[in-house]
C-alpha cells in the first residue's frame, strides 16, 4: 500500500539519522501525514512507541561500535543523543544489562534490535462497517477518572466508573444527550505515550454527547467541530470490540485516505445485555484527510 511505502521511507530517514538529531516533523512529512498520526500509527503497527524504538536502535548501534572500535563512552553518548556519559551508561545498562565498559570487554550477551519495516498482511478480507460523520462542536458531560490502560478483557477501573452511576445520574445524562451518538457514551483522551506497551493511563469520561451546558458538579470535555470515522462492532463483548479497534489501526488507516486527528476516541454501547452474541457498539475516532 502507498501509505506503508511512505511509512517505510520515513523509517529509512530515521535510520539514517540515528547518530544525529531526528526531525520527527520531517519524518511525518515523508509519510504524508501529521506528526500526531505518524507517532500513533507507528505505535499501533510496531507495538512500541516511536521514542522507545529510536532508543533501542541507537543503543543497538552503540553496542556494535563498543565492540568494534575504540571510541570513548562520552563520544558515543553524545553521538546517540545523550547529554552525559552517566545518562548513556544508565540507558545502556537498562537495555543490555551490562555497562558500556563491560560490553567493550566482550563475553556478555547483548540485545540487538534490527531496523523495522512495515508490511500489510492480508488475513482473510473480513469486512469492516464504517461511515464518515461531520459534527459541529459539542461536549461530553458526565464523570471522569484517570484509569490504567488495559488491552484485553474488561478494564476494572472503567467498570467501577459505570457501577458508580445510579439511576438519577443516568437520567440526568440521558436528558442532556441531544447529539449523536445519542445515549450514554465513553470518551478516552490524554493517552500515555507508552499506550501500545500497555503502560500508563488515559482520561476516561462517561457521559452524554450534548450541546447543552454542564450542570454544577459535572465534568465537561469540550470537543471542537470534527470529522469522525464511525466503526460498527457486532458480536461478543468486549472481544469483538477490541478486535475491531485493533483492525482500525492495522488495516483501515493504512489503506484509507484518512489519518487520525487530535481528539478523544469515543465509544457508544447499546443499552442491553452485554452477554448478547450480537451486542452492538460504535467506535468514533476523529480523522482528517491525509496530507
């Protein structure tokens, strides 16, 4: 796919600049997308953050040079973006479990992370139902909590948020709901950079999508006018939903004309038994046309 070709060209640029400053805005321009989308897509495709990948590649090259040359540790530290020999040594030990001096003497196991390239693997042509929706500015009014990132199964912190809602609070949110998605929605934003390593957290909102003002005591997430890609999930909850969420980034974005825009990811679930085999959800992701 053309997008993956451009991503790989951006990866070549990064590889050629590991021993100097890397301009991530320039890398994103090579990939013909925004820096925000470039970083997010890299994380979803690679399973690690871009900064962690760059760190691993630089420390891999540094280990090679320690074993084959006589460069001072300080020179290698500066070459690969560290301000001091001490900072470089700490990072080197964290990855390789030995110090640079021990690595130079030989006899120790070191870790090597090869350059990364992306390929699209076709696994069966399962359809994805989606639509593009234009929405004016609105807000999500409800409750908010910082929760840990959980990939598989039910997030216990989010489940506790839902359990904290009584019928009075649910009734207030339903009265506020006056724009799609109608009913109660979840919105997630401010993800930790280590999201794809299942580390860190996110700000999670449960509330109503509305153009009305938030009542006293309620939290409000302001969302500007945006274009949204809306994906349908029908099946066992939450397994089907989590599968669709992963395919959005591994299949849909690389092959579509859209990139992810800044803004929260929203989830709408129908209000019925979540054990139903045909349980229906919608994933809302803000998008823009690729550059």
